[in-house]
C-alpha cells in the first residue's frame, strides 16, 4: 500500500456504539507515523473529546506493528519558510519547535482527551509509538507485542514525553534500564512492570478492546473524564493542590445528569442508566 493513499485511508476512523476507533493503517511501514498521520490522530482525538455521542476511544493499528516511531520520510512535513542568504539549514530553535508542534502535541492530545483512551497494541510499539500507547488510560497488548525505547540505538534523546511518562509509571531505575539499553520489552514483561493492564492472545485483542471500550462507553462519561483529570494532575501536585482539585471535580461532577442518576438508582435499588453528560 502506498503512502499516496488518501489520509483517511492511512488513519482509519469509525464510531460504533459510542466508541471511536482510531486505527493506524500503513502496515507496510509497520505504522511508522508521518506528520500528516500524526495531525489526523490529534484532530480525531479532539473531535472525540468534544462529541457527546463518543464515550470512549480505542487507538490501535493494522498489521504487525502498532507504531514503530516517527517516519519523517513518509511525507506530510510542512515546508520550511525561505531562509535568508547564508542562514544554516537548521537554526537554533528549529528542533524544539518541531517537537512542540509534533510529538509533544500528539502525546498531549491523548493525555488531555476528555474521553478514556484504550491502546490496543497489536505489535511493535517503538519510540513515539511506545509513548503513544503509554499515554493512553488503559493499555491492552497482544502477546506478540513489543515495546522499545529505540532512541539510544540511534544516538537520540527520547521525545514524545517518554522521560515524563515512564518514571511515573515504573520508577527511575527501570526507566533508565529501558532508555539506556533500548532493549525490546515483551508484552508479558511490560505487564509485570505495570506498563500494560492486560496481555491477550493476538486473535482476541480486538474482542477484548471492544469489551473494555463498551464498558467505558456505558459508564458516566463526565465522571470518568474528571477522574482522568484528577489522576493525571496528581502526578505533579502536592497534597493541598490535589485536595483542591478533588473539591473542584466533585463540584463539577455533582451537576451532571449521570451523578444524579447514579445516586437516584442507588436509592431506588436499580441499575443506573448513564447518558454521558
């Protein structure tokens, strides 16, 4: 399959039963992600977050690779403005700017999405691909999946928030081992470290992702969104700030239909019927 295909064929999107499925679809490149594809994923996450009909998101891919990193050769890189005579091809500030509007914006879009995001990791997740998965709220992995902090193999520094995410998930020493050596981390070992919620047989990945996403989509969507916000903010809050955030979240949530329905259903001894707002 050629990278000349329309962008909506390179990143597939469907919404079914309240679940938005975002699927990287360039298996011939092991789903190495181009700038155009990255921007489409960012836009789709923003749309899912704002859409009341969408109550959960699944991020996955086709083929044997979930995402093997950034593919700057695959097209979609914005043309640089003309440079003055004698200016260097790369000036100080160019790299950091590229990261801010690229890899960092992608990871932020996952972390900040108002809907819970499940990663269904079908194969190798390397570099920014690994960080995309780890930024998701829940991570399902096929038994054949691998996670690789590939940057050191190329003499690079991790990007896409990796040095922010990993220590918070598994601690300093495990993070440094993964990032210093760049070894391939099997799904089972990733689960043992706490990077993956559940490892399933390859042929059951979509089934289990559908089941988990369906449970989320039937839940109190705003409550889950506020819970996600609280938990993510707690990673850099002190106790006073965390307690303040909790009070704000409680205030906001108690004004929702679903919170009132949850309390009413408890009093009336029936199952709640959450609507997502």
